[in-house]
C-alpha cells in the first residue's frame, strides 16, 4: 500500500468514543465496583453495600443518559451488504 492511500476497508470506520455523559456513568459504575471489591477484601459489608449503591446509581445514570445510542456502526466489511452489517 502506498503511503497516503487508505485501503477501501479502513475508510469511514467511525468512532466508538462515546459522549462525556456516557463515560461519566461508566466511571461511576467502575468506582462502585472498586469500592465494593475493596469492601469484600476487608470483610466490611457496609462498604460492600455502599459500592453496590454507587454501582446502581451509575446504572440509573446510564439508563437516563441512554448510553446505548453511542454505538457507531462501522462501514460494511468486504463481502457483506449494508443490511448484513446492521
């Protein structure tokens, strides 16, 4: 492949970066899992349930922010039609 030219397959792949609000929800869920995991290693059930609450809060935010709309459909791959790719 000549430098500066793209293969047909690599054009228009889109981005899977997501919105900042979606990353916020995921980060809150990750913090919840971390807090809960720490509570499990310390045998402290209060910390475990706090972690569960934080994770549930992140899940509710994910539903409110509708994070599943962040999905970007890539360009069709070779041998596939657009209908097959969706």
